[in-house]
C-alpha cells in the first residue's frame, strides 16, 4: 500500500513529466510565432528559433501589402463565422425549447431524425450542395458556406440537454398566468441558458473559423476564400522562400481563436466536457 | 361542465403542439435543406452516371463495383481505415494517459497552463498546424531532421517515404487531438465515486488493477462515445493529408475525402464520387452501431 509521502512524491514526478510534455506540445506554436519575426532572408537558417529574434512587423506589413487579398480573405472568415454563430444560437435554441419544453405529436421521432445528423459527414452532403449552389449562384460566395451551417444537430442536442437539467417550475407558472410561449421563451428560458449559449457560441465560432473541406469545395477564387484554404495558397504565392511571411499570415489567422480561448478557457473546456458526459 | 374543461385542455394541447412545430421550423427546415435532402440526393446520384450536358443515365451498382474492384480505390479505402485505426487508438490512449496524469491535486495556475498547452492544438485549424508541421517534417530543411542529424543519426524521410508518411500524419493527429479526449476523460474520471476507489485501496488493489477493474468500467460509456467520435472524425481526414503529403508519395496516404473531391470536382465523375461518400457514411453508421451494441452489452455487464 502506498504511503502518503511516497504518493505525494509520485504526484510531483508526474506533474513534472506533464510539464515537459506540455512544453513540447507548445513548441510548434512557439516556432510559428518566432518565425513570423525572422527576416525573410534567414527564414530557413538553422538552428530553428522558438523565440522571436526581434519584434518588428515587417513580415506582417508585407503580407497585407502583397498581391494576395489577405484582408478580404480575413473579412470573409469573419463574415462566415459570425453569421454561422448567430444563426446557430438562434435556430438551435428555438428547436431545443420545442424538444425540451413542449409536447407535440412526433416530437421524439423528429428529435431522433435531427440527432442522426451527427452521423452524416460533409462528404455525403457536399456534392448536391455544390450542384445546387452552382445553379442558384451561391457558389464561390462565402455566404453559401455560412448557409450550410445555420443550424446543427450538435447545437440542438447541447442546448436541449442543458435545458432539461434546468427546473421548469417558472415556465409552468408563467403558462398558468396565461403568458404565450414566445414570451416564456424570451423572458424565462433564454436567461437560464446563458452558460450553454456561451459554450455553443465559442465552439461554433471556432469550428466555423477552421472549416476546410467544405470551404475548399465551395470557394474557389481568391477573393471568396476563407483563411484556412487561403493559407495553403499563400505558401505557393508568396514564393517558396517566404516562410517568414506565411508564418506572419498564420499568426494573424489564429489570433481570434487564441484570444477567445485565453479569455474563455473555462467555458470552452466545460462546454467540451459537458458534451462528452451528456452523451 | 366537464366537457368544457376537456375542451379547454385540448385547446391548450393544440396550442402547445402548434408552438412546438413553429419553434422547430427554422432549424428543421435548414436541416432538411442542407443535410437530409443532400444525403438522399447523394444516394441517388451514386447509382447514376451524371452528366448535365449530354444527359445522365442509371448505371445500377456500377459505381460501387468500380470502387470495390479498382486497385487504386482499394488502396485508398484501406489507407483511410488504417489511418482511422491508428489515429483513434493513439488519441484515445494518449488522451486517457494525460487524463490520468492530471486527475490529481494540482495547483490552479499549473492546471490552467496544462489545459492551455494540451488544448491549444485542438482549437487551431488542422489546416494551420499542418503547414507548421510540414516544415517540421521537411527532409533537408526540416526542424526535426535538424535535431536528428545533430544527434548523429541519418535524417528520416518523414513525408517522402511511403513507409513513414502515414505514421507522420498519425503522429501529428495525436498531437493535435489527444487534448480533446483528455478533457472529456478528466471530466469522466471526476465522476467516479471516491468511496469505490477507497474501498479498493483498502483491499490492497494496485493502481492499474483499480483502473481496469473499477474506473474503466465506470467511465466506459464516455470511452465508447469518445471512440465513435474519434472514428467519425478520422474517417473524414482531409486537410492534414492534403497539406502534408498531397496524398503521396504515390497514393500512400490518399484518403477517401481527397478521392471524393478529386473524383467529383477534378474529373467530374459525380456519380462515382457520390458512391464513395455513401460508402464512407455506411462505414460511419456501421462503427456507430457496433459501438452502440457493444456499449449496451458492456455497460449492463
């Protein structure tokens, strides 16, 4: 049987090992960031650096002034992520209210049908969507990508589960007083959902910011691209030697997601843990 | 009197049902338009030769027969399954080890830093980190090979040899995703009743014996969920392969997702691409069903 002292010693040994592993986990990001500050001519010089050698923003300016419409691409990414996040918050909350709080024929079947959406990969929906968008002129427009994701089975599921864990006494009392469902939804249910909405919002924004497969199929001209697909293009465009420029572009591209994570780490992690447990 | 009450009750029910459908409408209409209908259309297309100019025609099972008899598509199919098996195993095992390591009393500031270090790769796009790793894995100017050479070893062809390319992609995938499973497993581990563990400690059961006999069975529903989730993600692997190896060398790392895009939008064989997508979906459904049945049997046990 382990004694208390040896157990404590073991705890600290494990924590030390995890600290070393954690350090290595972060190295690719340290490299990315430090590369973005290297001058273009010694971008490939060895040894690699993991700390910025100097802090001037030449490479960042060079990306913005390059022939690639970087700001336009950035704006596309923001547009898609914001529209999708707001869209999902609205549609998923409304649907979750119906599934968690209202009784109607076919409710459980409909819920099951929506849940099945978790099993259909984008690969099996993208071809008809591509053909349809081509016909109605939504191809090569960021808004088309956003439309695809205005609702999600995951979001409906997440909010419904959270809502079911909340007491519904207040809602029932309001109903007795003759309040309409819309009023109950906005006045009573919605304020209770704040933690679930924050988690869903952050997860959705991050996910949308990172979409690659769908974006690559639907958005071809440079002007219509989002950041993840543009980054691969930049690699060729800025000249194969301009590693430092690509890393500067990348630093700017990951910024919103990193900031969001630093500001709301707890919420992100609780949201993820919540979805894992509830399943 | 009673009739009036009953009518009032059924009016309320009707109002509630009507509201239910209305609240559901936006979400369900979008789901129908962008998920259900496209899935059905893809299934239909998979039985056709699609040509909007010269006219489409039915070809029965030809697309599927081609997929399962063609050597190249066979290799791509097995590549995808191989990647899935390695990536899922790696992610679940490493995620579980990390979770066990962090499931103890840790000062709050350290815990914050650990979560940061292990979860940051999860939230950054695979497209971005793959570009970074492509420089790490480079043959001559690669960061890893620089240190390999410094250690006096011969450089490894991480991405350019068909022996190592797939493993290199798996390693990056585990680096990127293990933190996600770590978070899920930590939450699950914290739900294991302390009294159960303490009783086992009293009985003198070793740490690993406690883990396999008590902890793992207790959190098995979460582990099953994690395996399904990881499999669904791994089967769709796309950008990490596209960016690191472009599917090469040869077809050594080409995945079904890449093959779908190339077939559909480069050679415009829509029907054939649709059949590959349907096969991928069936694999996902099969894995989910098997895990579901297995977990029901296991959890009851």
